[in-house]
């Protein structure tokens, strides 16, 4: 039976019957085919000669040209591969799919072929989302172009008197970019302004206040910090900084105003003045302003008279708003020096003189970086003049004392020397007192603070509505406790 079917199929292939008819007849023939029949392939041999060579090459590439290829026979429903070969291919396909897809099995149809379906149809909702997305970005781009164009307009002296420069008006590329940068930076500076207009509380009454205010930078002036891969951050204290702060605290209200954030700088300030006896206030990066992408200290917001305020800072950008109030100094990088100590004579003399405006005194020096040297020369001339006057007085007084039979009067000390001796005596007395009673005072202060905090009966609602108690509240509470005990 199988031989008959094979011959009939072969006759169909050799005849001029259309190929589609042969394909349609193939499934009907496969019903009567045996397993042996399914292993045969319907191919037409190219060469009838050299059968031995064809049989030898049939193992690797049996038929180079065929009338019915494997795809057509496969679509007709006829098995064209050996069962063993088919199993090997299926196993190999599973292994490759598991390696490429992380072990996930692909979907297979009845012929063990992977389905690759791509749904390119978009719904009306997807089309609407894409349209809205494009409209949004186009509108944003248009708005940005409108803002950029408006920022490039000419300066208006009425709207922008601070930024107005007539030579910057015009529509050349350089002038347009300059105006755009200044306006953009001006907008960003608004968000970098401090939250408070007055950075310090009002000064105390005249009988308790110091005559002048001395503002000091912390980094590279009083201390210097370096990073070491083995030990991390290392901080060095400048030679003479304890004496500098302690001595001048007799004449100045000392304020630390640093560019470093409070999180890093507060601990260093507490170590410089552990008893809170010398430094009155501390200000940090949070109250600095930004101008032209530079950190600036606006001294006008310190709630102090600029005529009585001096700033010592190694960073030139910090005092760019009030350069007349600043004493510039080189950055300290950790080496041994005495520049702070050499500034004391001038600052002491300035604080003891009835000066109305310290800016006039500072500007009287040719180079404010070399104030100690120039002041030493002035002091030398002043001392020479004083000695001459004392010699003249001593000569005239000696003649009068001889006539009257009196002993000679001792020459007086120079007032500057007398003031320094009084200042050194006051510093030594304060230093000795803090050394003996400082720790006890700190403990008492902490205990009083705890008692006052407990007496305030702080609650979350009170903190939100009224805030933390101020120093005045603590003073009032302490006075009330003393009156109650009395």
C-alpha cells in the first residue's frame, strides 16, 4: 500500500499538475502512509549518474535542489524530519531559550515554533496621551523661550536702578548674554538671602555695652582644618588665639561670623570659648548672602552701627559689600606666626580712643594688610614726642623744685603704657577667675537652665505657637524665683 502511494505521489511531482494541487493532496496521502513512508522525502535528484557519489554526499547535503522544499511539505502537514533529529532540535531549542531568557519558557505552537507577535495598533486613549504629552512639552519650551527673551531686554532705570548701566543696553550677543546672566543670578540670590533681617539681638544698654564690635572669621584665621587619609580631619588652633580673644574681649563685643555651616563650626567655637566668657555671639553660613555666586557677609544686617564695627577676614569676597569696615589678612595654613598678637596694640588703642567712625581710622593706613607695621612706626614717633615733652617738663620742674627745696618729681608713664598695663592686669584677673571657677559656673549654669526649662512647662503646642524661650524669659524667670525665695 505504501509503495502505491509513493508512486502516485511521485507521478504527481513529475507530471505538470499544479503545485497547489499536489500540496492539497499531500494531507490525504499522509492518512494512508505508514511510519516508514513519513521518513521519505519527495525530492528530485539532479544527476542520475554517479549514484555512489550522490549516496555518499547524501549524509551531509543529500539534495542541493528540490521541487518541494521542507517549508511547503511542512505546511501540507507532512513530517519531513527524523524523530531523533527532531527531538535533538527541540532539546537544543529549549536549552538556548532558557539561557537567553533566564530560564523562562517561550510559548510554542503545535509545530514547536516561537510566536512573535507585535501589537502595533494604538488605542484612542494612547493617541490622546501622546498628543497631550507633546502639547505640554511644546508649551513648556515656548514659555521658556518667552522668559528668556524677556530677561534679555534692555535695562530700565526706573524698574532696575541697581542693575542699570547704559553701556550694557543694546542687542549685540555679548550685551544680551550679560543682561540675561545678571537677571537670572538676581532671581537665584533671592532664595539665598537669610531669613532674618537682624542677625543679632539689640545691643545692651550703654552702661553695659562694649564700645566697639569685632567680627572674626573662624576658618583660616583662628583655626585651620586639613584632611588626612589616615586620621581624617585635623584642626589646628592658631598660636596666640586664646590670648587674642580673651584680651580684646575687655574692649570689644566679639562675634564669630564664619562661612562654614553651623553643623561643622559650632563645635570649634565652643572649644575656643568653653565658658562662654569671651565670645558674645556666633553666626554661621546660614545667615550669609550670595551675590554673583559668591558667599558674602552683609554687615548691615548685624543690627550694629557700622561706624563702630570692624571685620577681620582672610576672604576678600566676604566683605565686598562693606570693604571700609574690613582689615584684610592672609590665610593661615597651620604654620607658626604672630600676626594675631601683632594686631592687639592697634585694636586696643582704637578701642580706647573716642572715635566716632572706625572706617576713617582704618582708611588712614596706606595698606590695611600691614596695619601692625605702620602702627608701630606711628607709635614710635608718638613715643619720641612724649619723651621730648617729658624732658622739657622735667627740666622746668627741676629748677622750680630746687628753688622751693622740693624733691624731684618722677616722670610720668606714657598713657598708652598705662592703658596696656591695666588691660593686662584685667586679662590676668579674668583668666585666673575662670581657671578656678569655670567648671563650677558651667555646672551651675546647666542646672539653672534645666530648672528654668522645667519651670516654663514647655509643651509641643507652646513651642509651635510661641517658640523657644529667649534669654529675657530666662532672666525674668530667675528674677521671679529670687523674689519668691526672699
